[in-house]
C-alpha cells in the first residue's frame, strides 16, 4: 500500500470514529463529496494535524459542501 492509500485509510478511520459511523457510510459520504481528492491535494497540511483535527476539518468541509449542493 502506498503512502497516500495509508493516509486516506487513516483519515477515513479517524472520521469514522469521531462520527460514530460505519466504514461503508464514510466511504459513501467521501465519494459523494470527493473527500479523497481533498485528502490527497491537502496532504501537506493534513498530515501535520492530529486525527481529531483531521476529522473536524473534513466534517467542516462536508458541512460547507452540503450548504452549496442541493
């Protein structure tokens, strides 16, 4: 597994734990809002953050996207 895949899995697990969701629910949500692309493009900043901060950052992004997507 390459570094990106490992970090994406880490972010998914952190978000899943912080939001008491199943892996399947998180994957569906990440696909809907292109969160994996966000994680890859923002790796430089995200990898310096702790797991809870990453989960909060992704959560904020999803909430903002929900407001702009009908």
